[in-house]
C-alpha cells in the first residue's frame, strides 16, 4: 500500500526565516510526486510535479527536491502570504492508476 | 483562468436523505477525480474517470455512493442514504498526467 508521511504537522516561522518541509513516501514504482498548496476554504492548488531522484523545481520562494525516499519543499525568506497547508502526494505505477495518494499536510504559519 | 466548478458549495442535510454533488471539469481535461477531505483522514480518493469511463471507484462505499459522468461537462457524486459519518468536504479535480490536476473549491457536506 502506498504511504505518504509529511513532517512536521505544523510549523510556525518568522517572516524571512527559511525552512524545509519533508515528505517521505513508500510506493511501488513512483510515477510522480506532487506538491500542492491549500488555503482555508479552498481546494488544493498545484505547485510542482517531480518524476525522478535528483530533480528540482522552483517557483518564487519555493523549491522542491526529490530523492528515492523523500521530497523536500524548501521555503526561502517566506512572507506572511506563504501561510497555508502544503500537501504532498504520489502517483504510483500499476494498473494504469492515475489517482494520487496524499499526505496529511504541513500547516505553515509565517508571522510578520 | 480555467476553473473546476463545484455545486453546491455547502450542503446541510438530514441523515437518510439523498445528496447529489456536481462538478464541471475544465474543458479538454480527460481525467476527473472525486476526493473526500476530513481532518482525521486527510484527502482520500473516492473515484475517477478517464474520457468519461469509470476507472476506479474502490475508495467509495459501494452500497451508498455512486459516481457518474453523463457527459464531458458534468460529473456527479451521489450519496443515498446519507449518514453523519459522510460529513466532509468533497473535491472534484480534473487534469492530465503531464500537467497535474486542478481542484475545485469543494462541497462542504454536513449530515445531521
């Protein structure tokens, strides 16, 4: 069974204080690791997809990296508007499945 | 920006009543998902369609839930009869393997 574990569950940072969120996964054949951002009362918003170990992607203050067992979402000099829940998800091989298995998220708060 | 549209946004119903949630996926997206989100379980995949054909509904309680896609512009999720444990936010998402999936804003269901 595919599993995704995110840590920490919650993180409070000062504005400008860089940090990283972790997503560790167990999957039979990774066909993509996804990062989403979710604001209260809204649906998850797509950020990145990573496909192979060593791959990195960036968007503004966010950078996602991938190894064979985990992914990190690095947040550099965050601002209050980066406060959200960040979700990690995997898509596995087998049976042509397209569904994503999600972690429970990291609730990030950036204080001014 | 293209959006996934879900209706209704909120639904309060009594136990035993039928509930129907609707989703208009983004035009041209060939894959449509239904997810359920709760505090305890996070996001769980209920069912998904590709080119309107149901591919996987193993996440749904078969005796009370049903998902259909009568045409390319409409996906429905029906619960009959509803139970208090069905209270959750139900998300529809559409997209493609290559470009990730776009989520709607969800239907918040409360069964009393």
